[in-house]
């Protein structure tokens, strides 16, 4: 089953490749290295041994003096080591991820040292079924041993050792490459600072295995396959491989994209010809994709790679995903695509859920992109910005940690992140945020240093970023907007695109010291249910909210007879955010805590947002916003009471 394509996904014969990003790495050269060339061969997961093993790889950019800027990109089923640039000036197309790798691109080769190798079992320079078996001096064919994702990773690890890299800044890959990323993070936790599993899964579904089986059967049933010994003959299983490619190609496109590109248009006529030959444009397109694939790919490699994907199953290998990810020490950036029906987003969320349960540093975004599974190769706008910010922050955190360890001093607050400034907090200086977020300023004062914080509806992550800097908290946010998640990555904040009405069950009881709802309560449906969940998750809950009983609102309603509008409630009734459903007063929320939540009200702070002053008297009239700290009664009881 094909899991990725080249950049010409929607090109037909004669169409020109359109470069979406003009800046290119230029000309590059494939390099080769040999491992296991002696008595110590690689012991494969199937129990057999293999050697010698040649590895084709390409590098881009320069390894810095600290040797901490290396990124390993691992390819999908039909990929190779040629991830960016061109081998010759007149090459028709650049590398398979040229939109993402190069100067000024998300994997910025002016900043990072990028490595990509052809996987073990491949047919683009690395040892695979088409390579010469030294024992017979003939191509391996189907005598090549069965390989797994872990075997591929082990060979990559030898390459990284050979290049003198102790720890990778990131391992990145989509589809089959994403499987390798997960294996890297689990098997070599001390050697990976960040893992980017993109459009992937922890195990193939039955449907995925079924598509693989049909594709393999197409190859195996081709009369020219000859048991995999077709290399030195005049025949090649081109028909079977082409059909396998067509089957795979359908799985990584989407219905929307195919309909938009092809619809039901006929290729050469205006009306049906009532024949069995190809008539529809989409048929001609698939035929073309199959034919060009045969020219560059080996049928046996297709069999071995697809089987390796079928065998990949972290649940079976480790018992459950939580146990699988427990050794991992890196940050995770998990990306899925809403039109990917081959590896749907729910499979990525399974990975994210397990990482959250294991208390790992994880960021997750489902990108809206119409190109199906292939979106990870084609989207560079949303995915690229997220990757760029996350990488930059990871690199800076790595460097700060190294500097701190070297000097044996705490990390200086002056070692500021290279993201938009979030400012300093001061009770005297008014708000540090645009929009006069007095609640953020006061929330920072309420939270103890070195705490764990879950921020629901975290927006652009500035509150968590400030808490990380000022209070050294370990935090995570939940929000829905893609732009907010990109901003969180730029602020160095871990965030998941989770609907708090659906996914709070993944968080364990009392797993956070604080859960924060910063002006989020008014957009929550079923607030009683949600707040009870938060009392289960957090030791303390901090809620900030605008006060609907503020005097300006009362005056507007009394004198004008119209729905009130003021600074902390700036929306008219007809243009308020779609999700805004709850408006309550300070008194409303106090009654709610006591009568409906049966919780303890630990602290209440009421403010006038314009001046930043705390309002102690007549707060339900004179304050336009308030902060409440509440807790579960049972949990907060003194132990000897």
C-alpha cells in the first residue's frame, strides 16, 4: 500500500510542476556508507542476520560546534534519501519534501543540519531485495530477510553514530516515516530531543492491512514476478506493481480532492462510448501514476516495506501505548490531517492520549487540508509554521539546558525565548498583555512555583509561557484554533487541539496542581459537568470570568433597553463568538460553586480591568471581572480533621 507520493500528486501527463516555495537548497549529492561488513552482522527482529549493509544518505546544512542542530528526516514507503534540492540542474523535480527543507524553510538548512537516508530494504541505494547477496553474487530477491520498522531504525542509528551525532534535535517523518519516529523515541530516548510523528499511527488498522494485502497480491500474481527473481530477465512485474501503486494512490488521496480535480469528466470524448477501455479522466491519471512508479521503484521493496508496516504494532509489542511511551524523554509534535482517511486523526489522538497519560511534553494539531493522507507532503503553510516554531523553541530549550548544566547555575531569566515578548509581571504596572488581561497577571501571582498547570482554552499560550518563565511551571494547554496552536509553539508551550467537552477523560485524577479557565467558562457548554471533571483533574481550579452584573451593563440595559456591551464583554448580541453561551455575574458563580458544585471557594478576587484595581466592596456592581480559586471539598480537607 502506497503511503506517500511525489509532489506531482495531481499532475497529469504534460502538466508542469509548480514550485510552491522558491528558495531551494540547490544541487545535492547522495553519499554512501557500509555497515556490518564483517563477522558482526545486524541481528534482525525476525531472528536472521544481515550484512554488509549499504546506506544511501544525503545531508543538508552544517553541523554546528555544539553538534546539537541535527535533524533526521525519515521517508515513507515510496520515498528515498533525496528529500530536497536537485541532483542535476535539469532535474524535472526536486526532492520529495523540498517545500519543507532548505534555506529559510521550516527545516531551515541555514540553521539546522538535516540528514535523510534511504531505509533498509529500499531500492534507492540502501541494501534491499534488489542488492547483491555476497553469498550468491546474485540479487537477494525474496531470499532477503523480512525486516521491520525497528530494523530500519537500528541502521539509521548506526548512520547517526557514523556522522558523530550524539543526540538528534529532532526525528521527523510521515506515514511509514512516522512509525520510525515513534520507534526512535522509544528505543533511543536519550538520543532524541524532539519527535515529529506526522500522519501516522501506532499500528495499522485492519483496513490498512487489507489494502496492503491487495497491493501485494497484485504484484505476486503478476506472471512476470517469477518468485521475485525477475532482475536478470527481460520481464518485469510492471503490471502488478502499477496496480499496487494505483490502489495505494487512491488510499492517500481524498474524495474531495479527487472530485475537485477530476469529477466525472471524460478524458477524450464528450459522451460515453460504452466500451471497457479507459474513458474517465481519473482512470487515465491513475494509469499514469502507475506507469511512472514502475520506472523508479522495485516491486520486491514494495512487498517488504508494506509488510514492515503491517508488523508495526506498539500495543502488541509493549502491552499498551502508555507502557510503550514510558521510556520516551523527548518533546512530541503530533500532526494529523482532517481529510486523511487512511490514517485518520483518531489514530494520532490515540498517540497523544497515551503521551498525556504518561505526562510527556506533547503538542498536537489536526490540520485542515483537502489532500487526504498525502497532505503532509503538500501542506507547507500551516504545518510549516507549526514545525518552524516548535523546532526553534526545542533548540533553544536544549541550548539553555546545556548552558545551565555547564555552569551548574539555574537558567537565567534573561535567557529569553526567541518568540514574541511576553513581558514582565508587576502588580503596579497594569496588564502586560494587549487587551489589559488583568486576570493573567493575577493568576500568575496565585500559582505556586514549580507547579503543574493545565490551561483550558489557552489561546495563544502567553499565560503558560509567562508561568513557565516566572514560576518554572510544567504546563499544557488545550485549545481549538490552529493559529493559537501555532502561536503556542512559538511561545514554547505544549498544547493539544482537544475539545474540552469531549477529551477531559484522558487526564488522570489530581494529575495537575492547577487547572485554569481564563475567561473560558462563558464558552463552555454543560459547565456543571465540565467543572466537576476539572475538580477531579486538578487540586485547585482557577476561574476568571467577566461580570455580567457590572454597573455599566446594568445602566445600558436600564436606560437603553439594549443588551449591554463594554470592555470585558465587547460583543453585541449578533456578532458574539459562535461558541459564547454563558454570561454570569460574580454572585451567580459564587452561588453555583456552593449549591451545584459542592466545592470549596478558597479565594475570590474582583477587579476593574481598565484601572487594574482590586474591588473589595460592592464587587458584583463595581468589578467587571473576577477570579475564583476553588477546590474539591474532600481533597482540600486537612488530613487530621
